[in-house]
């Protein structure tokens, strides 16, 4: 009998996960690895009220050919602990962090970012939070390699901290190993974190407070009308 991925996550992982903040999590299985992003109760409520666009943005760019946007595998909502409310969970491809690279490789990364932006814009979405932290390498490690990495570097947690619902231990960020330099020339880059995405249609937007100040387009500072070109301004600032 087929088993939903969300059912497995809720039973074996989410029930014991102290989610109190907007954060990213990852888990491994014997067959395939995914990334799990669990939104706080507040962000989940905003999503249900259609005040944030992350889930809808991921759904719009899902399964497009030659896409360089983060791909949504599944999503579900699970209850949190105490007053934490409910949590929208986004299951996506497992990716790796970025690092300093040579000029030719950097150009390749920028080309992939432009393709991702074009894909989003064609589907009526603006990223609005383009920065280097949101560009990831495609994961090409096998399940065996990832399991070996996890066995040598088991998941860790910070010291327990007091909260409204008792002691909470946050997970320590433990990125996957960086690829070798010779892999950079062929590795696909992916634009992720669409938590601040907004529709191109201005009547559907939920905020005009967008983009980190250092990468923010002039029209945002001037409180004027804006569109998908704000992403291109941010892209130029990254270069």
C-alpha cells in the first residue's frame, strides 16, 4: 500500500521536533534525501490567510523543464507543541551551500540565477529577496554517501532554552560537504527560499517592504510603483 511522505515525516520526525521559529531542517531515509522547511505557527497562519506567497510560488515553478528554481516535492500541515499552533512544512530537493569561486564559475552561477528569475517572472512571481545566501548547489551525493556523512557527523542540537511551552532545543546547522572544484563546471545551481515572494499583479501583493537595503531598487526607497525589475536590480548589485 502506498504511504504518503507526509505521514512518514509526522510519525517519525515531526512529532519530536521542537519547532518554535521560522527555520530549515533536513532528514535522511534509506532511499532518498529531502530538505524539510517548517514554518512557525505565525508564518503558517499568514500563509493560510494568503498573506505570504512562498507555497504558491513553489507550486507555480514546480516541475518546469530546465528550471533553476527550488522544486517542491510535497507540503503538509502538522500541529506543534503547546501554543506553537500549526506548522506548514515544505518538502523540497536537498541542496548544498555555496562558497567563493573562480570568475568563470561565478559567471555560470549568475547565468543559472537569471534563468531561475526568468522562470519565476514568466509565471507571475517576483522573488524580492535575491541574495547569495539563497543560491544553492544541486545535490549529487548518493544516499550511501549522505548516510556516511550523517554517521560521521550526527545531528546536533543547541543547549536547551526556555520558551512559553517549556525547554526547547534548536537544531544546529550542519550543511552537506562542499563539492570538489572540478564539479563546479557541471553542477546545476538553484534559486531557493521563496518566503518573501510576491505576485507581479500589484493588486494581489501583501507588502511593499522587500529586498535587503543594500540590494533594494530605488523605486522601493521612493515608495513608488514596482514590478519584477526589482529582482534584476538586486541581481546587478550581486554582480
